[in-house]
């Protein structure tokens, strides 16, 4: 007899830098979520959908769990909370090299009521691999009823055990989305994320943190796409840094971002970047809404 179809929502939680985006990319097999060595890159609640014969899993990657300092941060926390309300399974990602107390801060604030899978990530970075089993046992005692798996999202180690656990916890049901949709966000969104990812790669800490990207126009022509994007910063000095001497930095940014976008869209791209100064955009409700940070 054929197994019944399963579908549901899975949210991935964890401290900034725990490896949530890396994991999601691995599970989806598509490079959809921004990955950066710097913290707090994932501001958006991104849905990725895994459709396989027999099941559909809708994943969301939530923003890093942090103290709300600016309005932007408050919105991120709201997204974390709302993500919990419609979830079937929670995946918690924790760096196995960090103390258990750091995970506790998160689990205390989440108050999970759904099945949880705890992934102890970055086993590849451990000095003493022999300690893994003992650590897993400790976490199992700390969180009775939870599944605990040691993994390396970066190396794809232990990760094949994740989906069977997820599926076990998913309810029976019909697919939520058509089979071919990889995400409910449109291409513009991913293009903006790719530009932002390249800003992270190219500039020092402070700059990416103060930056938002919006796509002004996205024109599809037969042989290429013409994309115009605005990079929003809060101060004139940031604009100067972004542009660089004689425009050298923004030129490099444009080249790097274009390469990524062309690979994603599988099409030639003409990319134009404009830098705009909008003082205090991070504290302004209207701007936040305009840039897609919906509370
Ligand atoms: N050594 C090692 N590094 C990893 C592993 N998984 C992720 N990383 C690295 O950890 C850093 C953070 O990874 P992300 O996937 O961006 O983490 P995140 O949890 O999504 O971070 P935020 O977006 O800030 O919430 C990146 O430099 C990754 O390459 C792993 O299994 N082993």
C-alpha cells in the first residue's frame, strides 16, 4: 500500500551564525538563502519549499535571535514569534562548540510546543571528535523528547538523517504549493539578497549592517534582464565608502553581484546600482515596510 502524502511547515531557529542558512541551502539543494560569515544577515523570513514524491516541506529561516535594539530588530523578533504559531516541526541549530547555556537562552525564549529536532552543528570544527557522543547524550538529557543529531552543515555530514526525522513529525495532508515552486518569494527578492550578499563580502562590518537593497526595476528582455537597484544607507560617509575611490568599489560590487545573479537567473544581466542616503531608515516604519521588513 502506498504511504499517504505528508506536508507541513518547518522553522529553523538558532543563534546568529549557528549555520541555519547553510543548512537550509543544503536541504533544499538550491542556493536560495544568503550565507555570510557575519552575523545577522538573514533579516527576512524566507520560505524554501522542498517537494518530493510523497511529501512537501515548507521551510523558513528566521532572523537571528537577538535583543531588539532598533525598530528593525523588533520586527525581526516579531517574525521569530509569528514563525512559531504555524509550525509543525522546529529545527534548532546550535554550534556544538559553544556552551549549552547559549542554546538555553533561545529555547527559554521560544517556549516550544511542537516536536523539536536539535542539530548540533559544526562537528567538523571540533578538536576532539571522540567527545561527540557524550555531548549528544548530555543534550538528550537536557531536552527529553527531542531528537538530537550531530551534523556538519558545511561538509554535509550526518545531514541525511534530518529529513527522515522531519517526515516522521509531519502531518498527513495535501501540498500547500504547486510542485515546481522553489520559493514563494519572487526573483526580485533573491536578486536583492544576492546584491546584499556581495555587499557583505566586499565591505567592512559596519557598512553592510547599515544597508538595504531595493530593486527599482526588473525588465525582462529576450536576451538579457535589465535590473536597477537602489542601495540605501543612513549616512553620506557610508555612501562615499560604498562608492569607493573613483567609483572603484561600486564597480566591483556590480561585477560580483551580476555574476551571481546571472548564474541564478541563467540569463545575461545588465545591472545598475544607485546609492541613496536615507537618514535613520532603520528607525523609520515607512522605510522598513517599503524595504520588505513586514512586522
Ligand atoms: N566549520 C563549520 N562552519 C559552518 C558550518 N555550517 C555553517 N558554518 C559557517 O558558519 C557561518 C554562519 O553560517 P550561516 O549559515 O550564515 O549561519 P546563520 O545561522 O544562517 O546566520 P544568521 O543569518 O546570522 O542568523 C558561515 O561562515 C558558515 O560557512 C559547519 O558545519 N561547520
